[in-house]
């Protein structure tokens, strides 16, 4: 087969592919707020969510971020996004449960944080809300799961939500419009490499 014939076959294959993709896009004619769930044991769930924060801000949208569990206020994402217009950023945790070692405190902290998140989920002025690491609060029963699911299901029609965290429940998966499972194949931490600014912090 000569180069001319290869190019022609490639062109025909791409034309068929384009026709199939265009037809698929044409069928996706709904406009609504979507619930995106980022779960799994791999690194990058929160990072992906913050990428969507940047994307939303680029469109002039208002964003609310509720960071559960984590208590650090020195991360690069907070340092950057908290300076941007149209972002409301809340660090709502006391640290990981193995740091606090106090279940009653963790529950009280979770409830305080959830009240802030719940208000954002009821407010149509927020175009995007990120609930970072909230799956832990559900799995540990620090929050009433049904209350969380109800707020997600009955949020404003055009509001987008990104939920992150490991071991997402079947109910959360069912509620979500898009589910991504991020798998853990290899991590520098297990080779003794500290968390690095700009990559992990």
C-alpha cells in the first residue's frame, strides 16, 4: 500500500469517526447542573476538582469550595484560589481522623462544616460547588448520609457539584451524572518521597 492510499484510508476512517461523534454530540441536548464524583484510591481527585474550579472561573462563574477533613491552610490551591474573585473557600476540618483521635470532635466539626456546604447547595448564585473529601464523613457516619444525598438531589437545577473522596457509596454513585474511579498504581510517598509543593501541597 503506497502513501497516497494510506492517507486516503485514514481520511475515510476519520470521516466515519467524525460522523459518529457528531451524531452522539447532537443527541446530548440537555442543559442541567451535573454532579461529578471523583473517587478511588489514586492521587488526583482533589486536583481534578480544582481544575474544574479554574475552568468555572474562566467562564465568570461563582464557585464555593468546602474542604472537609483537611485542616491545612498553606496549600497552593488555597493560596491561589482564595485571591480570586468569585471564589468562596472554606477549610472545614481538624485534620485526618488518626490525627484528632476524637470521634465526638470530628462529628461536631463535620456538622459545622456541613451547615456551610448545605447553604451553598441551596443557593442558586453558586454555579459550582466542590465538596472535597466528603465521602469520609459519610462513611464514618459523622454526617447523616440521607441529609447529604437530599441536599445534592434538590440543589438548584443549574448548579454543578464536584464530590471527592475514597470509597464513595453506592447511593452517591447512583446520584452522580459522571463517576471517575482514580486508581492507585504507584506513589512517590511509598518510596520515601515527601509531599512536594506544587504537586501535593
